[in-house]
C-alpha cells in the first residue's frame, strides 16, 4: 500500500505541509479564505529541534493501536487506510493516548482528527506531499 | 549575375554511368543516349561527360582540358605550362558548333608530363605536383580554367542540355571502358562552362545529384589540407574529399565511402567487434568529412566507377547489370534505353557503395 | 552613517489580503528579510536585506509576495546612473573592491541573438527527427593527421584518447566549495544519466563522487587544491584551468568560513583557512611551461586521458589557442566574458574579456588557417542560454559547449548574483548545512536531465530543419548562419554572411 514517508534529511522545516494539510481539510476553495486569521490545526506537524526537523502524520500502522483502543468503533481500517467516522467519535481521546507517534489530535468539533491521506477531502491525494518543496514527504509503495 | 565561385549555387540533377568490367570499348554515343532520356531532370544550364580509357595513344600523359576566356589567358597559361611541363601535344578540342550551345570559350587540350627538373625541385610526388599546378592555374590565371587533368581520361562539359553537349563535343568519336554523364538543374543561372559537371581532379571525376547540407563544414575542413574550393559547388568539395581520402590518406574506396556516408552510430554499435572498431575510428577521425543531406554520386577513377548515395538515400539511384556491363543512373529509364534486357536491376541502400573495377585490375592484384 | 544609506534596489511587496502569516518566507530567507510581528500579528519585511532570489516568492502558498524594482531614484542622469552613484557611496564607505557574482550583466551586444539559422526548402529536404535517426553524439579529442596501416594493410587505431558525449553539452567547472555538495551530486548524477561530463572545478573531488569518475572532468587550477595522482586518474579527462571568463587574469578566493570539514579534506587544506588561487599558475609563465604541465599530467595519467586547457576569451585568444593546440592539449575550452562565477571583482567581471561568439569564430578560423583545427576539439562556454545558442556555437565551429549558469538555474538558481555572500537560499552556492539541504539531488539531477534532454530534442529539430542528420556536419558549417544587424567587421570576424545575402 502507498504510504506517506518522511525523510528528515530533506525536511527544511518550512511548515508548508501543515498549511497545505489545513487548507485541504478546510472545505474551502482558497487558502486565503481557509487560513487567513486562523490558527491552523493540521493533521501533519513538523517536529524540530537542533537543526533537525521532520513531519509527523499518521503512519497507517499495519497493527494500529488506535483502532484497538477506540471504544465506539469510530476508527476503522479501510484498505489499509485508518479512517475516522466523526459521527461515531465521542471524544474520549483514548486513541490520542495510545498513538505512539502523536499523530492524532482533537479537532475543533471535539471529535478527533487524523491524516486520512486526503482521501476524503478536496485534494484527493496527499496535499502535504504535493506541497513539499523538497520531496521530504513522499507518497509511495515501499517494501 | 555572379558566376560559380562568387556565389554558391545549389542544383538538382541527373546522373548516369556505365562501365565494362572486361574493358570493352564503349562508344560515347551510348552515354549520351542514356542521359538524354532524363532530359527533364536538367534545365539546359549544364551538361557534361567523363570518359575513361579514351586516350590510349597518350595513356601515360596527363590530358589537360582547358577553357579560356581569351587568347591572352591562353598565352599566359601556356607560358606556365611550358615552364612546368613537357607538352607532348596540344590542340583545340574538336567540336561541332550548334545553335544550342552558345557563349563558347576557347577549348584546348594538352598532353603533358611534369618537367623532371621541376618535379625534383618541388619535392612532391608527381600527382601532387600536377594537382598543385592545376589549382594554381585555376586560382591565379584569370580566364583560364583546367577542367580535366587525368591520364587516359577526359571531361567534356558545357552550358546546355547534356545531349547537346555530347553532340557538340562529338563524343561519338571517343571510345572508353567507362563513362559518366551529368545533366544539371541549377536553381540559379550561372551561364559559366566551368561550373558544369563532372568535376575532376587528376583521374578522379565526380557527377553528383543532390544538395548537401554539410557543405560548409566539409569545405572548411578540406581547405585545411591544401585544397581551395573556388567553385563553391558540392561536386568540387566531394571530389577533393575523395582525393584526400584515397590519394593522401590511402584509404580504400569502401573505407572512404564509410567516412563520407558513415553508418549511423546505432548501426555501428551493433556491428561485429573488428568492424565496429574500424568504423568508430573512421567516424571519429574524420568527422568533418561526413557528408549529410541528399546526394547520389558516381565517382570515376582509373580502372573503375563507384556509385554512392547519402546515408538516408534522399536521392534516387539504381544499378543495372548485364554480362560484364554495369549501369548506374538516377532513373531506371536511363539504363533501359541503352540496355533493355538486364540480368539484374537494383537500388543500393543509403551509404552502401557500389564499386566496380576492371577485371584486369583484380587479376593483377 | 546617513550618507551610506542606499535605498534598496528591489522592494518586497506583500499583498496583505492574501498573506496568512504562515511564516514560510521568514523561515526560508537566509538573509532575514522577513519576520513575524506578534504584536501586530503581521508579517514584516526589510527590503534592504532582500537579494531578489525569489525563494519566498516561489514558496509562498498564497502567492502573496512579489519583488519589484523600486521607483525610488536619483535624479535622472544618462551618464551618472544610479548604479554608478550607489557604487561610489559604497566604496567611499568601505574602501573596498566591489564584489559580484555570476556573469557580466551589462548591456553589451549578444551575438547569439544577432545570428539566424537556416532551414531547407525545396532543393534539399528537411529531415524529421521523429522518423529518421538524428545524431548528436560527439567525440572530443585530437584527430590523427594521418591514417596508419599495419603489416596486413589494416587500419591501425592511432586515435588519441577521446571523450564520448551523447549530447554536445557538458557541465562546466564549478568547484566543491563554490557550490554545495548537493549541487555537485546533482551534476554528477545528471552527467552520468545523460552520457556527458561534469567538471570538478578547482576544489578537488569529494570521496563520495569518485564513483562518477567516468563522467567527471577533474580540474587542475593555479591553487592545485585537492590534486593528487588518484584524483588525476579518477576522471575521464583532466582540465587545466588557465582562466575563467568572468574574471580573466584573476585568481580565486574561497573564504575560510566556507572551508568546513568536508571541503578542507577534499581540497587538502586546513579547516577554516582561506583557499586562495593565484592569478597565474606559478609553474606556467609562458606557453612552453604550459606544454610541460600538459605532458606532466599526461605522464601522470599514462596518456589515457585527454587534457583540456581552459582559457578566458581575451583579445588575442586566437593566437593563444593556436599555441595551446601546438602545446599538446587535446581540447581547448574557451570561456566568454558572460561566464558565471561564485565571486569576482565587479569591475573585472563587467569590463574584461570579449564575447564568446567572436572568440570562438576567431579561434576556429585561425586554427583552420594554420591547418591544426583537427589537432584539438573546441568547447565553448560563457552564457549558453538555450539550444539555439548551442546550435549557433557549433555552426560557428565549436565541437561542444559547456553550460553552468543554465545548469544552476535548472537547480533553482534565480540569478540574484549574490553567491559571494554564501547565503544561497536555493542551497546551491552555500556551505551552510541547513541551506545545502534545500537542494535535494533527487530533484536536482532530474531537472538537469530534463533541461539537457529538452535542448537535445530542440537541437535535433533545428538540425533536421537544415537537412543535417549528424552534429559533425553542423560543426563549423557557417553557411547555416546569417547575421542580422551586424556591421561588415562583425560579419567578417564571425565569418558569416548577412541575412538576405
């Protein structure tokens, strides 16, 4: 399955992935409309310290802890992609506690949000990958 | 209007050639008949012939055919010839005046040998001495133009349709083992006899149909080796390239053809090792002598003819065979008219040389 | 001092309606021209720090930025231009030599743009490169004057070592130091994929790149940095750099700050020390000395590699080239006055040397007049901007061209001409690791391959139009060129006719 991989060697810490992610999931048709005067809450986040930076988002684990811990069945694996059904999510945040990567965060509505590879938003394919200026984030099949 | 040499004049053409491998005599009338069939490929602005084996009585002497604009030019040229050559025979070339051939220059023929003392002093081999002398006359004596200087061969050319030129020069009075012919279709009106073809240097003569696109690359390369392209024609530069490769670099005819119409690198890549090495060498060693753009040529030389097309075969050329006779022409009709009953008729591929030599030369080797 | 204040030449324009304060401009500007003001909750900028490299413009996700030439001006004066005035203020303030980089930007004639290319009509057919073979392969190196035969009468291979180029375009010398590791890796990988060569420049060869040796030209310059036997034998050819188009007669200076661990090891000099290349090679004060170095290098590499001598195009370039051709060089590289550099004194860059077109025409003609043109191949560089320039250069007489500025642009260079500052925002002309990282060679090499492949397609199309199907038939084929708007003198130097003739 194609996954998002990040390579810290090429990450510039420019944070553009966060903005492209936030825009893609905003439901708006322009980035200005979506993000002007907004504090973004993206599904991918740059971690950086001491000159090293890299993007973190859901790895779509083969044996995900989040789905196991979800008490309502809101998190499910569909064709390898871990997806969230916000209607089912009750906001218990157990998944946030169990995700070893910190890739799940609360959304503005109280339900959790996470990377769904842009399969359910306007981008259609990972916006962070398309927006990364240095190919530090790639979307590919790996052994 | 500028004439040949002052301006570059591209032209389309018809060519024809015939050779008897056994050395049988072929009358000049036959080649005239052949080229006349392709009348429409010329436009009356140039025609010419080269005959090989036509001067058996003087076969060891250089036969100079010269156009003069005036007697003054003739006198000057003859003074030069006197100083450098032993003139065994001189005469006007016999012609049959005709209303179709006009603006005739004076046309003279000399059978000569280099003066031994001059030749020794020059430290040159005989052929080089002769070729340099000819280049000197053509570039330095105003109004004199040597258009043929080989042994036992001669070029006849004029402004006019080739069949009229053949008639004018009374070619039915000459017999040779090989002939080539040329009808010219220049895209300009030069009106100068020297510009007609064949073009010859020593015993090499070329008739050519085409317009090469590599002209200036070839010219600038060959001029480094002592040649001077005064006429600015394809035929002239091709003749010099052949002279350089055969006489100066001592390449074989087929190797020279591999330089001029080199196989594509992709073809060379797939050849057997030895052949690949040789052709890679020839292409890398003589890049400036590769000729591209359309051409079909017939090279006449002492003892044979070689036909060659550009590597894409952008000009027509067919070969016919009958017993010991080989025919080469732009169009099949030019062969059929003189030999309707051929054993074989074929079209050589682009870059594939067709080399025909006298049987007597093969057995002596 | 107030007198030293110069209003910025270029201004950063931000469309506040579009700016979402993502701060990518701030994070990506190594010159610190942008910052976020938390109090005002606005992005701010200082145009004085901007070098106009477009990094922020390119990365701004809402297209809120542009850089414009300022309308602030001194009083109009055709003689005392704003540039002259500003430079006088700067020099009066510092007492220093003005430094610049990349090529001469002044308004001198560009002869490439005054030559037009021929095409076939009627008498000679154009050739369609999509249907017929169209050859752009070139062999560089000395050609034998005479064919030799062995006892069996077979042709002997007496060809000197040759460089085989699949395209008539090579990447010219840029040292590791003047450009980054990632830029070098991109060039090396692209050269390998394209079947051509890149050039180490004078900074030696990084140990990681020995594996690209078959596609590498190793350079020996006056500073001899990183030169040792293995280095000489690592590449496919050795280039002696006598001069550079951007700064003829001038050496080089890589500031110690750029001589970090890797570069220090590659150049074989102490970390942090300035790398100074003298103006002359101190073992070459004359042509006969050059010949000795040519043969020393041939000895050291067992006569297996062609030796290139690179010179800047200067006034008597034809005579110099003739001397080099007779001095044993296999290839002469000529660099025109528009050639790039990582740093050069502005006055030198803008006023010394001659146009490559004229130098090439003069050298090719001179070598032909002397009958020695085939003893050497000619490679020209110094602002080859397009495939049309390549075609024109070859028709004038070059065997191949060197490109560097074009190659850097393929890697992202926006020609801001600030290389000497070492803060290249595109990760090219810098050694700061966080900036070098911005050039991902996986992207860079592919863009170089794309550029050269695209040019090669265009070269084939142009050749086909002329009815030429092999690049060697284009070389020196000056009848394929016509001048436009040139004087008799210029035409005679270029050896071409005027359009309409």
